[in-house]
C-alpha cells in the first residue's frame, strides 16, 4: 500500500480515485499486466505528521527511477 500526497486543488481528483484496470490504460499490456488492478482511495490523514505517527515512512520519488521507463511499455 502506498500513500501519495496530492494538492487539494488537483483539478481532476475524482478521476484519480477508484479502480483502474491496467488493461484499459496500458497500450500493450503483458499477460500478467492484463489482470492487474490498482485501487486509489481517499486518505483521511490531514497532515504528513499524522501519516508518520501511524507508522508510514516518507520516501521521495527520484528521477533515476524513471530513466529507463517508457509509457509505451514496449
């Protein structure tokens, strides 16, 4: 499970929330990816400190993680 922080002003927050079937947004999903689903729920923690107090660890996303990644998944 992952908690991400999104600005309250996010214009399409409702599109982010809910169930997302990988086969519906990946261009050429592999066989295992076709059955994958991601579920995004609204989090009721109002501060990062509340999240940390409940045992979550903050890890910042690094650019290097995406250097070899392609949205075309070929």
